[in-house]
């Protein structure tokens, strides 16, 4: 996507030198943004990439591996999603995941968090109203996401 953005910048600069209006240059920028969304849709396997990225691909929800940052997800939600991942056998180390899950659910405030139940349904709540359904991801990306959730959950112990 960085290449697309650099290409868009070069096109915009070239267009302004060539005397193309700002509105026409913006139209080209929208075409590039559409290409970025298409690439995102391909990566996560959904037809609604804007819901994953909160409608703005530059919002920073997607990390360098195409996965969202988990830093804004609550401990309860991370624990619930980990439960979903264990139940659906989507983590590389089931025993580590189960041990981590048992430790986190043993904390009194984790399972009472309202986002815990959403997590058990496979809904990752990323803050600012952004959420991601793991069911909407392709199998390979879903497994990567679950392993990232396991790493995040382990760091919460």
C-alpha cells in the first residue's frame, strides 16, 4: 500500500505541474484509495474492508502484517477472543492458550467485562467503536490473529 501511496503522490505532483485541477487530482487519489481497499479486502477475505479499518485506511488499525493493533482491546475482550480461538482450535499452542485463558478468567474483573462475551463470539473490539469479526477473516489470517491474541493475552498476566 505504501507503493500505491507514493505512486499517488507522484501522479498528483505530475498532474499539478501539467495543470490538472485539484478536483481531478483528488479523483485520482480516490481511485488509489479504492485500490488500497481492494488489497485489504483480498488480505482479510471480506467485502467490507472499511468496517475493518474504521472507514479510514490510514487510521492505524492495521499493523504491518495486515493485522489490527490489539493495544486498545480490553483485557476482558482479549480473554473472550482467546476463548473463541481455543474453542475453534485456531492457536498454534493449545496448551499454552488454555493455561493463559485459565489464568485470565481467574481474575474477578475479566469475565464481568461486557466485552468478554463479545470476544467469546469472535468479535474483537478495538476501541473508538471499531470492531473486527474473526469469522469474516480468511482461515490463514484468522489463525494469525488468534496467535497475536494469545501473545497479547500472555503479556496481560
